[in-house]
């Protein structure tokens, strides 16, 4: 579980940079996840690539009018990849990799450091619980997602 955002641990934590093999293994796990849609897998992989080796806290807030049902798929898939009822347990993988970074989700939109109550979905990657100290990313473009071929992401030890 991430640190409480007001805690001393959160203020002092410096996330370690994950190795390229660790990042590749996480991406491979996501491609094989039964807990996420194909679209959400691409978005989550793109999203995690924006963390600079899991050292930078980021958020992606997608208004429903921008993506409609696909906005829900992103947040629901992050939820399911974290859930004890799912099979991915992505936060446990992050923890095993030696980072306190966690993939988080919330219904609603997040801009200017606060929830504005808008209809949308938000995901975070941070060591702080629902961190307000994140870089809010613009949604990925179709071109960004087209560059992610889930079938070409292989297990890092198979290369």
C-alpha cells in the first residue's frame, strides 16, 4: 500500500529506478493479464512508460466525454489488476521489484491538484496514496497507442 501523502515516509521516499529487465517483465505481465482489456493494457503500458523507470509520480485523468466507455475500461482494468479477486496482483509485483510505487485508480477527474467531481476516470502511479504531487499527463494519442504492439512484448528472458 502506498504511503499516506502527509506522512514522513512519503515526504522522504526516493523511488529506486527499476532496471530495464524489471520494466520489461512488468509490461509482459500486463500483456498476459486476464484482468484488463486490450485497450486498457496499452494505456497502462504507455502510462507506466511515463514514470521514467518508476521514479516519477504521474496521473492520467480522462473525462468520459473524451473516451466514453473506454475511460471506464482503463480505471476498471487498473482496479482489477490490483484486486485480490484478480490474478495479476500488479502492486505485489511492484513491491517485489523493490519499489513503493503503486498503480492507483479513482472515479472522477483530477486537475490542478484536486478532484473536480467531473465525470471521468483517473489513474495514478505514485508512492503516495492518491498523491496530489504528480505530473498530470495528457491522454495518449492514437499514434502513441498504435506504437504499443502487445504481441511484440515478450518475456525479457526470452530475448
